[in-house]
């Protein structure tokens, strides 16, 4: 009996391992030497292993610049193997655009290369990274095995940066979190916007400041025009050849902000606000209902505070 | 394997069948099927008569994203002669969340609570005949809500603003009669080493002449900087709110209509 059980358990776990082992990462060519891995437009689940994010890389004359490393060690390793199938060049620099777990938990696979982020991002990863990893273990399971925190070891700043023989411009922004980095590749005029831009996928807001975020989107829109951006890679959702994802993200945030304020002004409490239906246009957007509910949790208390008046 | 399982199942069924029927007939079955219910009825209801009653509406998200801020709304206005509403969570380290006495106000209250893990959230509503009417809902959450330090305990901002009260009343439209009230308080549970329990303990809402409309006994699991949603019913004019925490700090405010 015991033997049967242990065989059964071994079988089950090896099956689970097989099902949860391959992210099937295929680099999508965007421009000369510029590639992206496009994730599912979904929540973290045991079936997608957390592959809901867009990452990317840029091949320069001397080396490769990696932009975000995905949700797990396994993702990072498979990403690195996929990069190696495109180019034998070494990894010159890894960039973490911000401190959310699907963007840096693959760092371990690049531990031999410099890993850079904005100062605030590095602090966020160091302080919240372990809790994020635990949460992803809970949400996706076995895909996360072996994943441990590897914090950035270089501090990046806004401005031009030469890396791997490629000319980049780093934009230090905020709104999605307190520190969001966007990366512009001059040769190909490709902008990696990180999670400042979502495309046809509901934005996430656990550390968002909607006012800052909307200002930042305006700045990004201007940057797109000034630098004649030819490809825009959002943090989540399909890539675009124009600025429409910026407008799409701004429209969602504007609606969300207004909706929460109205709700508070009308006297609704959090449960009543959660129960409000989404506008027609957003009902079929992937994970819109779930992200709206999360955003109510994150942002409604502040909207509510604004709606009340002092009594003492 | 399957055979073993079915044998086991049979054994369990047999055991159930021979249990004295007194249990099955005298005690209502918990609709939320919580293994903690028998402790709850003894501990929280002190063995008093009770019924599970769908007229007690407990609204909370099935999955709460933030265990520190789980919205809970209790509506017992379908019951007559409500004396007391006791809100508790079977699996919280501190079971009692709050008691609400709607003396001259509708039996309706909304607030947010900290939940330590997935748990039934219940409202037991005592009517004038002494019977508890119990409603509830299950909340799934990632947990940790009661053993995370308050934001207040990690900054000094709250010291300047302790017991600061902000409110608003709605006098027309669909929310007519509603009062919302926020009180700045860290609501420390005492479950974190080195941070003693420090929480709002009582809030009394009165009309302009000082007659109590509703009274609240607040326990540690109510979220930091509590926000209460109440109904003033048909009472008109300004209201007064008086509050006290477990360290003796008080507030007294007048709420204009």
C-alpha cells in the first residue's frame, strides 16, 4: 500500500513537473536586434506559471541588454537559453524596470551579469521581494521551485546609457510604482515602457499613484512624438507601432479614478463599490473584473478619505 | 486504493448513523460547514438559543485581496426588534470584531476588518426575544491581516492625528439617511511582539438632544483608521459622536446634517 502510494505520488509530481516546466518562450522580432517575449493576458495561475508579462532583449555589437527577467528562476533560465539561440554574445546588462515580481524574479539566471534598476526599485525589491516570491509560489506552484531573490547590484539613472554597444535612453518615471523605468533603444526607435503602459489588458495598481501615472503617460506620449518611436512594448498586452496603448492606459486610469471618486461622493462603501458593473467597453478586456476589484481595494480608501469632512 | 477509500467512507457513515440523534435534531446545521462552529456557539453565543437566518445579510468579497482591509457589511433590517449585532470570524486569532447596538437606528453597519486567514465571517443578531439569528459568508484571503504591524505603528503621523474624525451624511437620493465616519486610529491588535493592543473601544452616536441612536463596541480586528457606514434612519438634525479607546483617549464631535 505504502509503495503504491509513493509511486502514485511520484507519478503525480513528475506529471505536474512536466506540465509546469516549459514556458515555451519564443522571441518575437520587433526590429533589427530587438526582441520581446509576449506573456499571456491573464492572472497568475498554476497553468501559466506566471508568464503574464512581456520581457525583452536588445542585441548590440558587444553584448545583450535584457529588459526584465520574468516571474521565476525557470523563466529566467529559459529566457536566457532562448536568447542564446539568437546570439552567442554575452549578457552586458540586465534591467529591472520596476519592483513587481513578474519583472525581476528571473534575475537568478543572470547572476553573472550586472543587474541594474533605479535606486527606489532596488530598495523595493530588497524589502518586498521575498514576500512577492512567496505569493507567486502560492499562486503558480511548482513553476517557482528554486526561485530566490536576486536583487539588482547596479543603480541606474535617467539619461543616455551605452550598453552592449547599443545606445539607450533611460527614462526614470513614476506612477505605476514609485520608480518606473522606461528604456528607449535609439537605433531601432523601440520603447520598452514596462508597466507604465498596458495594452488591452487591465492595468494593475498595488503601488499606483493615479495622478503621477497620468502625468507620466502624457510625458511618454510627448517622448513618442519627439523621438519618432516606431515600436512600443507595453509591460502587458500586445506590442504596438503607435501610441494607442498609452491612450488606452490613460483612459482606463481616468475612468478608474473618476469612478472611485464618484462612488465615494455618492456615499457607497467598499462592498457597494466592488459591486458596480464595469462600463460596456471594458467588460471583455482580459482580467478587467479582477483588476477593478483589486484596484478598489488599493485605491478606494483614499477616494473615500477625500469625500469626508473634518469634524474635530 | 479506491476500495480502501470507500471502506473508510462507509465506516464514517456508520459512525455518523449511530451518533445520538439529539445532536442532529436540536442543533441547527452550520450552512458554512465550519469545523469551528461548535466552539463558536459555545464561546460567542454562550449556549443561548440561535437559528441560522438568511434574513441576516453578511456581505464580504468571496476573495479578499487585502487581508488588512476586508470590507464587511451587515444588514439585519429585515428582522424586527434587533437589540445587538455581534460580528466575529471563526478563524481569527481574536474572534470578536465588533458589537453593534442599533438602539434607535436601523440594524445596518459597514466597516472593514483584518483577517488572519480564510474564514467564515458571521453576524449573530439578537432580537428582543433573546434568540440569536446567525448569518455569514466565507472569505478567502492570503492572510496575515492580524499579525502585520499597523502603518501607524511604523510612523509618528498618527500621534498627531489620533482620534481625528471625518464624516459625511447624505440627506437625499438613494443614500438618504446614510452616515459615514472615519476615525484615525492605529487599531494595534497586540499580536505583534513589542506593540501592545491599542484600539478604539467604543463609539456612541446620539441625536442632537443626546439620545443614543446606536452604540458600537469595537475590537482589535477592525481595520486601522476605521470607516463606519451607518444609517440614521428617520432621525433629523445634527448628530453627535463620542468615542473612547482602550488607553482612555476620547473624541467628541458634532456632525452637522
